[in-house]
């Protein structure tokens, strides 16, 4: 497990590092005012007559999640801010409505390695269906924090973080909804949304340390970044 955790932390480092958000200056009129780097509807995937199963992720699902997570109301989801708390509540609510259980005592798992305010990962759990394989775990994760308010010439100082990493957060939420409905996962799954990634990968480190002490039998970790 240690090997896999190190690989995934390394992956995060490569993917994110200290990069700032790369924002588009083109606003999509279909999305809320002030949301930079908004999602553009893909007409091809919305073609009439396409058959969708109940568990399929639709462009509408993605748009709704992305629109909320990147809205100005969330103030760029800076770690410890009121804005990121709204994001955490939102994710927790989706988990709860879809019968994803909290992995720990509650969905919000407070970081022990962050002292500038309160920060928490949001961690859900779906038991595996196979008698033996359910003891092995797959972690599907992404960081949901971003860099908050930035300075610049632009009057819009909110870094909405659509790419980094509302997109990854949305992917994890959709996987959670999918497996909660299909219940076809033989191994148990942990859905982890990390905070304080932009402060130095603190959320993922906190979870990795915690699961290591539990001696979790980790099969693989998939991290979604941009
Ligand atoms: Zn990132």
C-alpha cells in the first residue's frame, strides 16, 4: 500500500504543483455570470434520440455540478473559507442522498496537518459486493479546494477553478452516483475529495497517513486532476 500511496501523491505533485489556474476570458452565456473557464455544452453528446440508461452521466448532470462548484458564491474554494464549506456541504449532501456512507464517523474528516483555520476532506464509502474482495479497497479521489481570491488587473478576482479541480471533483461525484446505483463493485470503494491540495497536498497526505495506520488493504488509487 505504501508504494501505491507514494505513487499517487507523486502524481498529484506532478499534476498540480504550484501552478495557478489557467482561466479562459470567454464567458459562456449559458452559465452563471462571472464563471471563468465555464463548461461548454457538447452538442454531439446531446444529440436527439440518444439512449441513456438511468445510471448514465448526462451533460446536464455535469453542467449542474460544474456550475455550482465554480460559482462566484463559492469564492474560489480556498481552504478554510466559507466558500469551500459550501462545496463540502454540497458533496456531503449528494453522498447522503445516494446512500454513500461516511467512511469515518462523519463525511467531513478534519485535517490534522492544517492549522490556518479548519479544513476537511469529504470521504464517502461504498462496501464491495464480493465476500472476499470487499476487504480490498479502491480509492477514487480528487481535490476540491482551489486558490480562492487572487489579485490582478482584472476586476474579477475570484479564481473559480473549473479545471483545477471542479472537473476532477465532478468526476468523483459521478463515479460515486454510478456505483451507488449499480452496486456492481466487488471491491469496496472510498470516494475522497481532498482539501488543502493547493497548500501543499495536505488533504491527501492526511488521508494517506490515516489509512496507513488502519492498515487498509488498498488495491489501487485513482486520482482525477483536471
Ligand atoms: Zn489541482
